């Protein structure tokens, strides 16, 4: 099968097209023919070697943490899926990812692809959708009437998180650039903050929840906008325990846990069009195109999700 692999850590040029055997599946896995995958920051952070300690992989590595496709083989112990099913998933973290024509997925990580979305749209959801769900529902226990700040609302996680927060009845403020003001408001944002001309920490106060996707100074300034007892969750840095104690808030870093049951809940929301996929860019499945997709992701200025059409 065709796959895009890395044989060393480095720049986007280490992404190389190659032919490798199809993966073997275990009794509790299915083999998915990949129709689409997507690009997430973890892809190029892994490629560049930033996550070597957390992800102890050996080369060659197939990157990719999102898949939408069709099941072509099922393991002996698989009970809820069969050949021909259209599915999507955030597969387990392994060195055999989704930049390939076929990928193996554990049954418990699968969900049925909603009929009203394309494979490209479905591939845009798993990692960012599960991240938004776990941050807002599992960690911060979002509820009706909460005030929520979502950083980088036009990005992959932000664009789904805004929709989820509104679904749960929250008031949502978000940061984005001026050209994305209309976009984030269409997603449901109640208050737009132009990060280039406004300081969010001067505009907001007494918020219940902050979802940080940026880290650095943005994370540090986010403590100040929360009320005492507020909750901050970040996917981009380590919280400062002293600052959290000073402001009387709880602050946590979250690393996504793949979960097919939660993904099926997102699929149900997609079926009802309560949330909608946000595909901003589509690339073809080739070495050159994957390199361009990584380059775009590294700018931090992609609108919505970056998707790769494989089939």
C-alpha cells in the first residue's frame, strides 16, 4: 500500500512516499480503507521530534491521528462492525498512523460515519471533536449559563468547541483575527476579540471556563479572566500551579484519550446538524501535498481543519 512515512525527525521534507505492506489486524481490530485523514499540530510536532519522550516510536513512522473510511477486514472478536461499514475514528497512538491507504483500528475506538457528512468532513472531526468534548464536558463540566472563553476559535479545536459550548447553553467569547470575525460568529460565538488589536485579559472577567489551545503568554494571561472557582484546561502547555492557587482556580493540561463511545455522541450531533464539520483546506495524498499541509498547519493560521483526501 502507499503510505507517507518519516524515517527521521526533521522538517517537512522528511515526509516521504513509500510502498509498505498493509497492516495486520488483531482479533479486536478492523482494517479500514482510508478515504480521508486530516492534519493536526501533533503531526508536525511529532515529525519535528518535539514529542520523542512522550511518544516512544521507532522508525519508520506513519503519522496521522484521524481516519474516515470503509471497513475491509474484521477481527475474529469484533462484534459491532462488519465489512462495508463506513466509519471514522481517532485510532490509538501507534507508529502506524493514517497517512496510508489502509490502517488498523481498535473496535472500541470506532464510530459509524454520519450519513450526512462526506468522508473528508468525517475525517476532520475525531481528534478535535474528542478534544473539545473531553475538555468541556469531562474536565470543566460545562453547563447552561456558563461563560466560556475559547482561544483561537477559527482553528480546528476552537471551531468545534464553540459549537459544543453553545449546544450546552454557554455564553462564548473567542479570540481570532479580524478576517475570521464573521466566521466565529456564524459558529455561535457571542463575543469576538481581535487578538491583534485587543487584549482579551482586559476585555473579559469573571468567566467560568477557559479552553486554551495556544499556550505560552496566552495561557499565563488566561488565569486573570476567571472567577474564583473557575476552571482552565489547556492542550498547549503546562499550567502554573502557583498562579492557579493565587487566583483560586483549577487548571489542568489535557492529553486526548481516544474514545469510540464519545465519538458516537459527536456523530449523533453531526447527524442532527447540531455541530457541523469545519473543513477549511483539502490536500491530495502525495508527498508534496502532505509537506504543504504540514507547512500550513505550522503557521497556526489555518481556518478550520486541514484534510487530506486519500481515496
